[in-house]
C-alpha cells in the first residue's frame, strides 16, 4: 500500500468552502489505495480527513510530537498513532514513511512543513511528488511571492519544478502519478510569472 503525507490545518472554525472538498479528496485517495499520514489532530481539515477516511475503511497514521499532547486532542479513530520526541522527528518520519506530500490550506505549521519539503527536494534530499492544493486561491499570494523571489534573483525558476499546484481535488490522482503533470485545470506557479 502507498502512503501520502498531508499537511493541513488542525484549526476549528474554518470557512466551509475549505472543508467541503475534503470528503472528495479523501475518497479519491482511499480509492487509489493510499494510506493517509498527517499530524493526527481531531480538529480542522485534519480531523475531517481522518473522519472521512475512517468512514471509508481507509488507513490513517497520525504522527505527533509529545509536547502537543497538552495543546490539542489527537483523533481517537486513527488506524495508527506515532508519538515523537519533537517536531523535527515528526517531519522526518512523515517524509520517510510517505510516497508523496500534499499541502492543503493551513497556518504557519503547514507552511513550515511545505517549505521544508520544497527545500529538501531542491537540494536533492527528497525525491517524491509535492502537490499544493490551492483551494479557492488560498495559495495565490504564496505563488506570487515565489515569483517575486525569482524576479529578484533570490530563487531560481527551476525551483518551481519541485512542486505542482492544482486548483481542484479532482486532479489529485493525476498529479500524484506524475509530479510534472499539467492540464488546463492546473496552475503551475511558473505560468504566473
């Protein structure tokens, strides 16, 4: 079975437009026989992912550093829960156990995890697909910032080839099969220059 790490928000009170596509995304991943690896929280998009996967009989693995035990609840319906000593070990485990990385909308933790994956791939330390799911334009300003870095010569344009941006969860399986996959529904950051 293949595994996929999903970085996303564990915050509650999110706009429904970000929550609604999660059931379709989960269905597509479980149907393609992916195990879902995430932070294991019961809240936000993460909780929705775990809940939908559980209803579909899918396998989920939550990986979380011990210090978060006092800050948030982990889901009780995970297939497997892995506790790590710190956040760095958690990220290392997520990278080692998965065959690809997906970034859904999220806060600073999601951005940190996404940036680390992109940086590691750029440096040749991570070779797996990285997919940014740009739901409702959530990542538009980040993509603009990448292009600003390129225009100002802080980043080479080839860095944009380390990830694929999709606008709809419907395209997730094609993007995972080929991380250079493109069609008219896919916005790769380099197109925005």
